[in-house]
């Protein structure tokens, strides 16, 4: 077996040598062509990354407007020093902008030849308010946002007592707030509750976590939020139940406890 293998290798090398002898010019031409292509690629790459024609000194801004569509803005993010559009890193530019503007939720970088860079930006949206000395707005990640109208936002109460002086642009580190925001996120995902108004989310006692929706106090407790919200949707959809008479719904037990408002005399 070893002799046959060595013989086959010898025949292969011998055949290759004979091929090179007969086709010297063709082989030389191919090698010369490949060398020229590689040199051209290196030269072109250097030209593209050093030519000022491809330098960008500012990032254009496109933001989501009130109608939900992206709109071009007159502001720009200045780049000092400028960057070459081919070497500009999408992730680095996006993170750089978000570090300077923590109020931005998403920053998508798009490059257009020869020298345009555009940032598609979505602002963080306030979804709740907290009271720590004064009223602060937060988004679903617990990020503190700059002051705006807070009247329509649900108030989260019952957070840890050691919290103080939240900083705009930084998240509030609170397990109870995170739980409250999770509840609000789950509610917002359900079409059955899209027209409902949440006024308060109370985490004073996590095992009795509750929220007030359309004047009804809904007690969830500390687990199985999704299942309990599904159950709540079915209860409120039941034509036999008069929502206007409901005062509270306690979903912590196998048998749901519903309390009605006293009749007015």
C-alpha cells in the first residue's frame, strides 16, 4: 500500500512538472494577472480610505414625528475629527450618540456614498411616573427622562424607601419599579386593554401588587402576571359582569374574588 501511494504521488508531481514546462507562459500570465488584481485592490482600498471626497464631518438626523413617520431635522451631530465613510463603524457611532443623548431609545446609522451618514432616531417614551421627592418620568427600562406633561401617566407607588434624587438620563435601580414596569408592558401588549386608563400601580406590598384600571383595583400578587391578565381580559369581556359596578378584582386565588361598589341610595 505504501509503495502504491508513493508511486501515485511521484506520478502526480511528475505530471505537474511536465504541465508547467509546457505552459510556462500561460502560468506566468495568470500569476501576473493575480498580482495586478491584488495590487489594484490594495491601491483602491487606500484611495477610498484616504481621499477627502469620502470624508464626513456631520451626521444628519431623522427622527420619528408625531404621526409615527421619520422626518428629517435641521440639527446635525458634528464629527470632530471627520470620519471616512468606509471606515466609519455603525455600532461605534450609534453608541457615541446614545452616550451623549441618553434620551434616545434607538439610534440606527445608515451610510450613503459618497459622504453622507444619517442617524434614524427614536426617542425614549415615558410610560410611568414616580415620586421621589418630586415627580419623575421613566420609560420601560426605568430610564429617567426630562420633564414633560405627566398627567396621563400612571403613578408607580410603594418603591424602596432608600431611593433618592434620580438622575435624568440614568435608570432607577429598583426591583419594585422593574416589576411595576413589567406589569405595564404586559398590559400594553393586550388589545383588550388598549382603551383603558391605568392610574396607579402599587408595589407597597409585592405579594399584593395591584394596579387601578378604569377605576377598578386589580390585584395580581407577585407571580404569573401573564396568565392573570389573560383571566382579567376574559372576566371584563363577560357580558354578565357590569364593569361600572366593579370596585376590585383579586386574581391571586383559584376562585377570583370580585367586589362591587355599594349601590347609591
